[in-house]
C-alpha cells in the first residue's frame, strides 16, 4: 500500500545555489537517512516517487517550496519535520508535512521578494521610476521557451508589484506561476528594456508564497 505526503520546505543561504537535480538527489538521500520507506516505480530503473512544484532558478531562495513524496508506510505528518531536518544540509529545512490531494497544476500565482543592489546606491527616485515602468500597459520582453526565444507581453501576468527605496531597492511582486511562468529574470529584463540607469548591479530574490487562482495559499 502507498501513501502520499506533501512537504513544505525552505531553501535559503548557500542552498540557493543547488540545482534542481542536485536538490532532488539531496532530498532523496535525506529522506532515506531519516528512515522513510519510499515508494519506487517498477521496471529496470526504479526511482522514488518524488516531485517538486515550480523548480527554482539557481540563485533564488524560497520559504515555501512544496514536494510530494510517496511512501509505503503510514506515517504521522507531524513527526516528519523533526526527523528529516536532522539529516538535511545547511539551508534546507522542512517547515511542515501534511497530506493533500491538490495537484501542483493548481498553483496559479507566486509571491516573490527581491533586493536590487546598486554599487553606488540606488539612483534618485528609483522606486518611483520602477513603479511607473511596471504600470505601462504593455511590457514586452524576450522570453525563453522550450524551443526558442519569443517576445511576450508580461503585463497581464503581473498581479501586483511595489518598490521601496532605501540605500537599495526592495521589490515585492505577485506574478503568474505557470502558463506562463514569470520569474525574477523576466522582471529584471523588463527593467533593462525600460531604462538602463535603473538596472541593478546585483539582485537577489526569494519566493515567499504560492497561491491558487482564487489567491488562497496553496497547500
């Protein structure tokens, strides 16, 4: 008999630079070390039933990652975070575990928070100018698809976006999670195409929440 569990976990610090494939391997090893009886596929090359929603770009962090795991034992979800966190490397932490029948395809929006850094400090009025850029009716960028690069107007896929300026600029946004996926690189591309003086010298983003189409937190 098999069971499905959903883990909500964070990926921060140096773990932000672990690729998706390496993350899957790291989580698999941790689950086995924690004593979970994973469910495997059949055939000549069996693999554990594990899947992560919305793989992160390398360098981006998250405090709301979701992973489904198949097991052959009926485990109490409340026991899992403590068991798994003991064997996870720095930067990875299971926040909660629970059962859910909702498919990851139901994730519609993601919330992200980012820091835009400038070597000599943010340009005067940067926050206001960035806000004006993203108020434009059409924001066309070149976006990579599975087969090529194509132009896309990302304006309809930005639900909200705001900027706060101190020494640098803090960006908060809720953007489309899937079909299409709008990621931090797309937002930076929009800045580059708007005004080169606003292009940050460095930036860092963290995914902070995921929502369904009704803007309810997805679980």
